[in-house]
């Protein structure tokens, strides 16, 4: 039997969470949570899969020219969407009645393929393909003058949450890009798509759809529009974010639009937390 003064005795470190269950939320609320912004100066960009990558060189190469021109001015982290091929995977796997986690794991392959293609196109300018496990190497990559490229898909894979309706994973490349910006401490994430931002309806199908230049996440969810420019879960996360409080949607098919967004101009559509 050990005495109270025995140096081998296990010592208890008092803390707010030491006696908390971690399930009732009260322990976490008692902490003055001020997350550290690790790399707030990084510009997190998403290159759309269906909107940009699937269109080929005519759409993509001018955007990459703007990226290369900005690489010495900004720290750029490029993330890729999946596009039409990812939708094909979801369709086949759903028809085979695969669970949501399997769909998420399979759907993650396509944006990784797109990221590898982007890296090859940017190789002579310092393009570097990065896996999720290499995320902590970002500071080194930027010091070396690289343009890191990674999939936009979050690393949930088989552990993706069950979807609220159907089997399609709710956390796809939009949410992965937003969560990347949040963990880095970046104020804004930029989504490069083929439209001028958010509209009251799909402008490709409804020419009378009106452009929405600025809106809050709460207002946008309340509108319950038939077509959203980003995944709905991103808007839910935006409402309780700590660092990434804005997402910007710009039309990459318009020359110079990405450059203006990188310079901080509120072009396209700005969706804010507040």
C-alpha cells in the first residue's frame, strides 16, 4: 500500500474538464475558448470540380495563370472539388445500397485525382501535392515558395456522419475547404466556380434569377432556396465558426475576378457569419 507521500503515487491535475462528462456541453461552455489562429494569412481556395475542372484547359489554365501571378504576394492553399465523376460514383454506390461512409470514402478519390492534375500543371511553379497527414508541413512548404494542392474532401471517409436524407455524404469538398480555413485561422475561404456567386435560383436554368451580393448564413438558411451555391452544412458551420467568418464565391471564368478576390475585394457573393 502506497503512502500519501509516495513519489510513485499518481497525481491529479485539476482542470475545468477533469470531472466533466464531455457529453452535456456544460464543461466545454465553462472554458474561455479563444482558438489560436495558426496561419491567418493563408488564402484558402477551392477550385470547383464540375464548374471548373470538368471544363478542361479553356476554363482552368487562365485561373492557374492568376494563381501563379499571385503566389509571391499571397500564401495560397488550393483545394479541389470532385465534379461529375464524383457524382457518378455516388449514383452507382447508392444504387448498390452502400452506406454513407462507403460513399464518402469512394467519393474522396476523385478530388484527389483532380488535385494531382493541378499539382502537375503547377509543378514548374512550385505546385506540390499534399495529403491530409502532411497538413502540419504547410509552414515549411510556404517558406520554400511552394503552392500546396490538396483534396477538398474532409478526411472523414468511412466515419462520415449518416446523411439526414438519402445516402449522399453531407460533408463533401465545400465543407472540407471551410474546415481547412477554420483550423488555419483564415478569415475567409474563396470558392472559385463558374457563376457570379449566389442567386435566388439556378441561373443556368432560370435567367430571371437575381444575384445576391451579400447575405448572412442565418438569412440564407431561412430563405430555404431551391439551389444553394455551397453545401448546406457549410452554412450551419459558418453560423458557429470562430475564425473563418466569411466565404466568398467568385466566377473564375471572368478574367481577373480571382485576383480581385485575393486582393480583398468583395466581388461575387459574400456569405458572412453575422
